């Protein structure tokens, strides 16, 4: 009976794996089939370097949306990375077991908060103070979106950074202390450089979460497809454009295919980001195994 169950589970897992690969392949095929159809109707150069996205006028320039995504992502990374490193270092090196447990539960709860809830928080709690503080016409800006995205990416970066620090061989710290290094010197000169691969992987996976987020940025960035020159401007991201316009388009039309073309750009960005993160995670594990 046990042999039968083992054989059944082996082939069942194999079947599920093949099914997952097939589903992903079909999704990618569907995305590229519709996205590449856009370039039969619209110049790829005009799309990639166009400064205007006005669908009613058949203007499909990617740059305003790319700039919007770039602003929100840069703000999110700039805020999330230092905060995540501080929290991860505290958890791994300073906190007691009870505080470690409390902080890890808190981080897991942060990761479980739905993006629409964070969107409401940004819309009704954060945007007002930012509008008043910077004396703006609206608080729905790239800065608001970036701060909310930072909150969303912190759990990913903290968890992977904490794992990277804990996976280091104890001999790193022992050797540093034996040479007369204090706690801070050991952390910043020995532990962080030694765990760089794992930390960078966490940052890249956090960036992947940021660039792919839709609902929060749709609610708090103002949805203005303009070439924003400041993080205090309203912007529209790549994901928000797809979410806000897909329900209005005529299936099979130019606008419809333009949104799939944006999807291809997002797919490529996410693929590169996650592949880079996976590469550094694998590299980190190999280094720790030596």
C-alpha cells in the first residue's frame, strides 16, 4: 500500500508540475500574441519613446507610464531598503527570542494586508498630511504611492535579509570578535558584506513586488499619464493603466492590444527582476554551503 501511495504521489506531483508549466506557457503565449499584434498597427519606436498616452487620440507613448512606475519604485526602494536592513539586523543580532517572535508575526501580518486596504490607508490617511506639508493641490502623488509600496515590500526584504544573516557560519562573528571588532563593526564590515548575495536577492524580490502592484498605486497616485519631473506630481504606473483601461476597450482593437504591449513590458521587467533575485539566492546558498 505504501509503495502504491509513493508511486501515485510521484506521478501526481509530476502531472501537477507539467500542468503548471503548461498554464504559464499558455498565459505567456496569450500575452505575447496580443501584445505583438499592437506593433502591426502602431510603430514600436513611437510606443517606446512616445511622450503621450492619450488613448482617445490614438497616442500610445510608453514613457509617461514608465516614468510613473520608476518614480514610485525608486521612492519605495529608497524607503524600504534601509528600514528593512535595520529591522532585519535587530531581529538577527539584538532582539530576544520573545521580541523576535513578536516582530516576525508583525511582519507576516504586514505581508497579509490586502493591497486595497493599503490603498484606502494611503487615500484617506497619508495623502492629506502630504498635501498639507508640501502645500500641494492634491496628495495623490508618486510620493504617496511610493511610501505605500515601501510598506508592502518591507516584509519580503526583511524576511530574506534575516535568513541571509542567520545562515552565516558563526565563525564569521567569532573571528571578528577575536580580532577586536565590536558589535557594530562586525555587523557592517563582516556580516553584511558576507550576506550581500542574500540581501540583494531580497531587495530584487521586493522590487518585483513593487513593480507588479496594481490596486494601491491605482488608488493613491492620481492616475495622470504625464511626464512627471518630481515625486510630488501625480503619475500613472504601467499596472494602473492596464487595470483602469482594460474594462473600457473594444476587444481586438488597437487600444486593447496596446494594453497587452504594456503587459509584455511588465512581464520582461518582472522576469528579469525575479531571475536576478533567484540567481543571488542560489549564489548565497552556495556560498553558505562552503
